[in-house]
């Protein structure tokens, strides 16, 4: 009986653990357009539409990496300056007044993209340009541009191969930079881009099979170019009309089932095999697992906010710290070393911390001029003297 | 470009052969032949003695050799089995030494029998009763001197004090120190002959209780789950898991950002420096063995909610404004409030002090009337409802213009508490010094593990991507990491946890640096046919006349040899 | 010695012309200073002023990452009044340097080394310009005038090279090496001229009584060159304080070409487009390509070391990392010394029109690219290709003419015979 009980408990625990493992703690989105120039307006519109969606579903700008290689809103050919639309009805200005582009223009390169994914960036690259995901993060990667069999062009100048992308994701997995990853790509022959992936926990979907083109959806005659691609249009249609809030229970299965080849004009693909549990398990992931942000706010329960216990704790810490500093001073006096922060009182050390980030300035004052002139005269004098000496000796030796 | 150089090259090359190809050319003089030989030799000398070494040097990928085996061993846990021998001093000021010895032995036996997680065990040690008693009475605990000494850190001092009039033993944890007082009836002193005694059983149970959460946490970290421990209750397991998930990823430096947000123009100033010094600094000092902290503060006026965020509702019954719990996630207007300063390398922990508009004051969370909440991995929010003043001539009440240190007290204490939680400090036992000590051990374990696994990742990466360069700095970082890992492991074995944490911190930093080395971005996929396309357009046109010249010259020399040999 | 009136007229006119241009168009010097064709990162007067500003305020001139020129220019320019408030003294200083350069050319021409040296004597000796014409050709070359007005520091390198040559042809070998050391110190690449120059010195010395030993002569002069460069580096070290800082900011900059600002050369576009992993390799290739001409040309034209110097200057004007029109103007300055080769040249029309075409269209395409935004980088790069093509045709044609001249000298019977290019 006891054994059975124990077994049951262990089983319950196991269930609990597996339920726990499926959860993620943060959401990140990497949204990349890879083509510049006016006639590729639709690629920027694709990305900006996705950007609006994930922002609507709660991912903050600090967790969205937006890469735009061109600025359509300010393009001289744009008949509606300062705006980008993804629909001919021009109901929603995607550019709006609150958009944070992290990589723009010529910063959008294959190298920067790979560096972003693998976080091999300079120390001074700001956090807004970094993918700060960890082992608890669900990451959405959306790419659009012009591609071909197992490559995607960046900026007309270079291309990323399916191998590079697979290796980048491999390194991300190796360093636990994602929990689960949803890869979406809208380009010609898009499905070839995820064929080389090998790291687990990735669901990949693309707009078209090998040897198929992905088509634009419609053009806006006043803008003058196509404004959105078909596959992205229907994905967005699903997201905008069905996934109306963060609490939506629709899952990836529903999203992928909504693909209609007669509308998209190409065969979208989905790759499940890297996901643990395969398609069955993967289909159950909700759409907001990737497009929304985790929303667990912990309201302090009554006993934790009760100032009594905490206050006592703090008083104790303060007392402790005092004693500890006294002790440290004794130690450093004995050892005769200046032990840095430890010997400082908390007041000055916190001030010290605050000031640390400021760069020291030096006052520049012009020299009175005579010193430098003297140096100049002596340099010119020395050179002339050597030259004259050279002329005399050189001539005499001939 | 390529044709350009070809143009430049070919007339010259042909010019130097020019005399020999003229119609009815006059015979070449030996001097001309020699000159031509010299010209060709001069070009080829440059190519062979400078060109090829440069080609070799600049196109080979530098891969520093890494101790792959060792790195994989660390990742697989073969190099080190982290153990946590906690040294617990038993102070028995009023016991015979023989009795005390016996008590120690039996208690240790009982502890060892009950322990199911071998890596974490308690080692009892008899301390010099008289000195410890006076020593511990008023002075700070031994364990907080974090200078690495050759002795193990004392995790806890158990003081056994006889007390008249007790039925059974009773314990009292001193919350300010790492000291556990156990009062026992004098008649329960175990006699050396008996194998177990109620006192030793009581001590055992007390110690087990004290360290159960720590043990479970370390087991969870080391093995990934708590399934190995039977004694851990599911609630505890869940609690541990929840805590580990909401705590922020470890960083060498955290930025603490304290922000005052208010939708109106008041209050516009606060005694932030005094408040930080008073309420936050002591905690940061206590946490300094674990991480460094920097602080910045800001005051933001006219900070509005996001348009989509749910508005506060008025609760007639209690005359307060309320926010629904599920709407709290949209409380922070991430789009417009200037949070997340992107300066520096460490993660930012945000603490927001929100003063509601006088027209919406007081403001509480609807469900439990709380005024603060925590956002996992991000920070905390505190709604402060200051007393409104009605001095305003226009009628409506207004917020005070200045927040004094005292009025900030509750908020900053809550922030301190939230900081502890966000850093993953365990919630038991009740003594804060013990919790911080536990925190040190947990951090040491997790850093050891994470640095080891980074080593494994780097080793696997090195093997799987042969085109990636590995600069020498990575090799240095790796060796630093490995040496600090082993010293950390050794410190753990000896029970010097602060020193172990210090080593583990260095190991973690170096491991991260080696993995994220900037120059280790692999060559973008580059098949050999692409290399031809890189080399040929430029080197082809240069090379052709040079090679042809060389061949002609060789033919001439060979022909002359033959001519010489023939007659 | 009677003062040559023509000489005075040419020098005076050149001076007055420059003065007039400066005074009548006060914005012209600054306009030219900003042109990429004239100012490169290693000779720009703007950058020099930045360095000077930092230097006079006791900050390391290399701190801003803008200034990449030799440190000894700083105390020199510290002597002159601030060019922003009193532009004239600096301008006049540059005019005088130009005149000095012309004077060196005069000396070179007067020595007659270009037509008749120890081992060689040209067939058409009589077809030549006198020194004043050569100097005038240099002084009134628009490229020279533009360089001078733009106050590019290349003029000092030009001086160094021209004085090295003029001292070499007039037999003062010590000063030749000192001047070459100065030029190499300023711009690094003139050090490649050492071998032909030392041979020139040797030929001059051997015309005297007892020819010295070749090996020891070369070693002696190499030591002299090294000593002069070392002396200048030592002085610079005294001035800047940090040896490695200025070495990496100046010579490191020349060698590694980190600044890819457009210029009239071939490097910038190539290295913008090059895959990063091959960058170092092609840096090596480009430098070796530049250096490899030295050996080949010296071996081929052993009898005319001055011609090797001229041809190498042409090569530098095309293939060096940061070329500007001042390098071309130096090449053009030495060309008239070989007036006797002009009849043997065959593509002067093509070369001339290519150079003219590119010097007119270059600024236009640059404007289209940078300011109007209606063109792109390819426009300007294409025109720099044409410019380099023109220069290379000219250079190749000159080399061909010199070979033909040598050949005709060897086989006097073939003078004027038709040549077939294969």
C-alpha cells in the first residue's frame, strides 16, 4: 500500500515536472526583411504587419528585434510620406508613431543576423540590438525577401544559406538560447530554407515548395507597388481575425490548417520532426505561445507585503552588514591590503556604483603656442641642419 | 578591375618578349636573354617568397587547440561531482565532553541514515564550547568572512542549552545570525551507552527541516528535477521550480533601475538617495558575494497608461479604485515609458513606483487589495497612495510635491523583498543570513553547472563547425574557466562555499566570454567553387602572363641544356 | 651667373596664378580640400587641422581616429598661423613648396640623366625640352595646382621624392637618401624607390674615377636610409610620446587600409565588396602587386634607373592604396623628361582622352552618387576605372617606348622600322 502510494506520488511529481517543462518564461521575436529598394515595398510591409501583430499580443519592443533594410516610409517615391500600408484600403498605417527599428539600412547583413542569433556581438552593442533570450524563451523568427533553392538574398549583395541558418540555430540551441522556436519564412522556394535544420524544438513553416514562387497578394495603385505577399497576408488574416487577444486558445495546428493553397497560389510547408512529440505535440502549442508574451504577474500575497516580517529582515540585514563591515575593516587592517569595496561604507560604495558608468572628461586647453612653436623650430632646425650637413659632405665625397 | 590589371600586365610582358617575335628578328643577344630571365625571376621571387606565405597565412583559419576531452568531461559531470558538505558546529557549553561526543556521533549517524541525496550532507563538528558560546553571543557569524581561509565555512552553529522545566527539547532560530538554539531538559542528556536519544533525534529533525528546501533546490539544479528525492513534497518541488523560473538569469552585474511614474505633475521629487541607502544598500552589500549591482533612478511625470490597457475601476463599497489582476500585465506601458536603458552589459531589474492620479487615488489590486506585484524576470511595481492634500485652490485634491524618505519606506522594503525573490533567494529558513548562505551555495552549484555546460557546448561547436576560427583568447579563456572550475569544485569539497562561488563566478564569466567570442562567427557557407570565383577574376589575368613567361623561360633553359648535351 | 629670365617668368607666373586663384576665389581651397579626388585620408588638410588642433591642446593627435599623417607635420604646421583665420600664410607656404619641387625638376632635367646616363644613351637625344619647360609643365598642370590649393600633404612626399632624385642625379648621394627617407617617413610607399634610386646614385658615382663596390655601396646607402627614417621616427616618438600608437595610426593605416572612403584608386570599392574572410589575403595581393613591379622594372631597365623611378611613380599613381591626383601629377611631372620617347608612343590619343574624359566625368558622377542620389557607387567606381585605365595605357606606352628606344640603340639598323604588337 505504502509502495503504491509512493509510486503514485512519484507519478504525480513526474506529471508535474513534464507540465512544468512545457512552459516558457519569455517571448522574443526576430522579424527580418532582407530586401531593399522601392519595388520590394511588400517585404517591409510583411514584416511591419507581423511587428504590429506581436506587439498587439504583448511582446514589448525590447523583446522584438526588427530588421529593416530600407525606409519605405521616407522613400521619395512614396506618395504617402511617412506611412507604410499592407493593404490597398490603407486603413492601418503600419509605420505609425511608435515603431522601434533595431537594425536598419546597411546594418541588415547576413553577418549581423548570424551574430544576433548567436549573440557574438561587441561588448558595446546595446541591449536593444541583442537577442537576450534564454533557455526559457520562445522565439519567433520571421524572414521575408527574395530567395531561391536553399538561400535567401540579403540586400542584393549577399545571401544566407540554409546551412548557415541551421548552424546558427544549432548554436542557439547549444547555448540554450531558446526553449521553442517557430521559424516562418515567406520567399520563393521558402521551404528549402529549413531543410537543413537539425536542432530540436523547432517548428518551421514556409510559404512555398522547391521550384515554386511565392506571390504578392495585391497592389495598391496609388502606392504603385504590391503591398503584401500572399502567404503572409493569409497568416495575418488568421492572426488578426481569430487571435484577438492574448488569452486566445487557438493553436499552431489551427494556424497551419488555415493555409489554403488555392488562395496562396503555392504550397506552404510545415516541418514538425524536430519538435519533441512531432506533429501531435506541436499542434497543441498555442499561437500566442510564439506571437504573444507570457503574462504571469505575481501579485504579492498579503503576508509577503506585510511590512512586519520584511522590515525585521531588513533591520537584521542592516545590523549584519554593520558588523560585517567592522570585521572586514579589522581583516584589511591585519592583512594590510586595501580590499576595495568591502572596506567602504555602503553609502559611498553605492555612490561609487552610480558614478561608474560616466566617462571621465579632460579639459582641453590650448597651449600658449610658444612651447609648440619651439618644438617646431627645433624640428625644422634639426632637419635643415642635417640636410645642410648632408649637402656639404655629399658634395665633398663626389 | 581584373581586365584592367590584365591590360596593364600584358603589354609589358609582351613588350619584354617583343624583340623575339619581330618579323625577321635580329638574333637576341645573350644580354637580352639574361635580362628577360632576371625580369621573370624578379616577379616569381616576389610571388614565391612573399606571395605564397601571405596566401598561406591569411587564408588558413586559425584554430587554437582546446582541451576538448577535458571540456566534455566537465559537461558530462565526469570531472567533478559537486558535493556540499555543510559544516555545523555543535556548541555544548554545559555538557561533558564525553557526552557531547556521543551526542554528536549519534546525531551524525541519524543524519547520514536519513540523507537520501549524497551530494548534500551535514557534517557535525564539536566546537570549543566555551569560546563559541561567548563568541556567538554577540558577534557576527564566522561564515560571513568571505576571505578564503583554509577552514571550511561554518554553515550553522547549534547551541545546546539546558533549560529547566521543559518536557521535550525546543528550538529557536536566531533570525539575525546563523545560530540555532536548542533548549533541552537537562535530564535528556544522552548517556554514552544508549544508541539513540530523543535529543539527537530532535536535532536531526530540526536540521533536516532547516535544510530541506536547500537540498531539494540543489538536487533540482544538479539533476534537472527533484524526482530523486522522495522526501520532497510536490508543493515544495513546484515552489522551487516556480522560483527558479521567475528568477533572473545570472549575471555578473545587475542594473537596478528605480523609477517614479505619475500621471500628473506631482510628486516631482523624492528622497531617492536616502531611501536607497537606507533600504536597499544593506541588502546589496549582503548580496555582494553573489553579484555586483549598479543603481540608476528616474522620475517620469505625465506617464499615461497604454491606450489598450484596462482602466482602473471604482469600487463603491470601499471607496477605492481597483485594477483587475489579469489586467496588471498591461499596467506597464512598455511602449512609452522609458524603461530598459540599454546601457552596459548586465540585465536591468526595473522597480516602478507608481503614484496614481489624485482622481484615481487610492488604487489597489482588486482581488486582494495588494498594492504591489512582481513581474518575473523583469522587476516589480509598487503603487503608492500618498495622503492627498486639499490645499489646491482649483478644488480637487492633489498629490504631495515631494516624497520623503519615510513615505518611501514601505515601497523600498517591498522592492528589497522583490529583489531577493527575483534573484532566486530561497524562502526558508526564516533567518536571512541562512537564506543568503543557502543562496551562495545554490549560485555556486548553478554557476558550476552552467560554466561546465558552456564548456561542453563550446567543445561540441568546435567539433561540428570546422570552418569556425578559434582565436587564442578563447583558448586562454577556456583554460581559465577549467582551472577555476576545478578550484571551485575543490572548494566545494572542502566546504568553503564563498570561495567556491568566487571561483565559479570567474569560471562562468570566462566561459561566457569564450563562447561568445566575437570573431568566432563561422565563414558564411563557402563551397570551393565560390573560392574559384573569388580568386580567378583578379589572380587569373595577373597569373597568365607570369605563368606563360615562366614556362617559356623553362623551355628555353631546357632547350639549351639539350643543345649543350647533344654535341 | 646670369639670372635666367624665362625661369623667373615661369616661377613668378606660377606663384601669381596660385595667389590669384586663392584671392579671387576664397572658397576654392576649401572646396578642393573636401574633394575625394584630391584629399584622401592620408593626405587631407582637414584631417591635418584636426590633428593639429588636438596637438596644440596637448591631446594625442591620433585620439580621434581622424588623423593618419606623420607626426612631424604637426610641429611644422604649428609654426604657421591658424589656417582657418589666416589662410594666406599656409597657402603661400604651399606655393613655395611647389616652386621648390619645380626647382628640383629643373635640376633633374638639367643633369640630362634622362637621355644619357652611364650605360645608356637615347637615340633621339636632340628631341627634348629644357628644364624651364619641364618646370612649367609641372607648375601649370591643373592637377598640381589643385593639389597645391587643396593643401594636400602629398606635396611634401612629392618634394621628398623629387629632391631624392635631383640629389641622386647631381651626385649628392647622402642627401638623396635623406630625402628618400623623409618621403618614406611621410608616406611609406616611396621606400620602394630605394633600389632604382641607389642604382642611379651608383651610376652617377661610377662616372667618376674609381667605381665603388656595388654591394657595399648599396648596403651603405641602405644604412643611410634606415638611419634617416629611424631619426625621423625617433623625433616623432619624442613628440607624440607613444611609439606604437602613431605607428599603427599612420603606417598601420597605410598598410591595412581600414578607411574605404572613395578615391580615384582601385582599392576602396574592391575591399568594400570583398568577403571579409578574404580581406587580408587580398590586402597582401594588392601590396605585393604594387611592390612586385620594383624588381621586374629595375631588372629590365638596369641601364636607365631614372626611367624606373618614373615608371614606378606611374605604377604608384594607379595602384597605391590611397591615390589622389597629386600622385598622377608627380608622374606627369617626370614624363616630359622623356620627351624623346614621345615619337615612339602609340596610344597617346587614347590615354589622353581617357584621362580627360574621366577627370571631367569623375566629379559629375560623384555628385550624382553622393549629392543628387540619382546614381550609385558603381558610377563613380566605373569612372575611376577609366582614369586608371588611361594612366595604365600611358604608362604601358611609355614603357614600350623606352624598350623600343633601348632596342633601337642596340640595333641601329632598325630605327623607324614598323613594330608589330603581339
